[in-house]
C-alpha cells in the first residue's frame, strides 16, 4: 500500500488492534476454546485507521487545525478518534460518500456506517472484482460513487498497461457505467 504523508500533529501508520477475549470451557470429553468479542469502549485518544478511497490526493483540515494528506488511493493513516468525531459531525459526506474509509469495524458501527460501507473494497478486492464480470454487474450499481470511480479508474489503468484484457469485464463495466474504458 502507498505511503501516507502526515502534515500536522501525530497521525501515524500502524496495524489495527483487535479486542477479543479467549475463554476456555472444559467438557467431559475435551477442552474447547471459544472466542468472544467484548464491546470495545472507544476513547477520544484512540488512534483509528482511515484509508483514502479517492483516485488522487485527499486532504483534510479540521476547524481546530488538525490536518493530514493522503496522496493516492489506498494510503492509510491513523488519526485520533476525537478528530474522527469532529469530521463525522462537521463533514459527514467525507465518510458517508466513502471518500475516506474508516478501517475500524467498531467505529464504523458506532457511526452507523455499516450499510454505507457494505460495498467498499480494498485494493486487492478491486483487483479481484475486475476478474469477475457477473460480480461487476451485480455490485457496481450498489456502490458509492467514490468506489465506482475507483473501479473505473483502476480498470482503465489496467487496460492501458495490458493487465486487463478480458473483454467480458470491459463490456460489463461499459454496461453498468456507460463508459468505454478502452478509449
């Protein structure tokens, strides 16, 4: 994945944390391990991963001066939950229209974005989708506009590079978008 450029304060790139508790249950015959997820309390100081879901530069400046830039699709940065809350209340479209994507499932649920994020795909998933014309026909109309733009620009780039040559995929994209990516 591409690198994230931090403009101000303390955004950092790291891996997400999981909050699971393992419990062991002993039965007469064998020992069973059961994983149960406890509800996570998200603090304002928790760092939350977000990803650029646009085809180019995404920049953000909050009203209190916190800012960051993500240079291209797939760039990831971690920002404090307090800033994400400010963004959610003051610039909700950035999250609802999926210009940026919250990569923490608990936060997605807290902001009630689960349905909005149902058809959001990672870079790997986009590449996989571009091998399945039937899935394209089914899923493309359900995607947020930002995700549709990512699919089309990725497909067009792959056609130009000679990496996408399946005419069924090209036709499926033309059918659902009205755009011929070969031109």
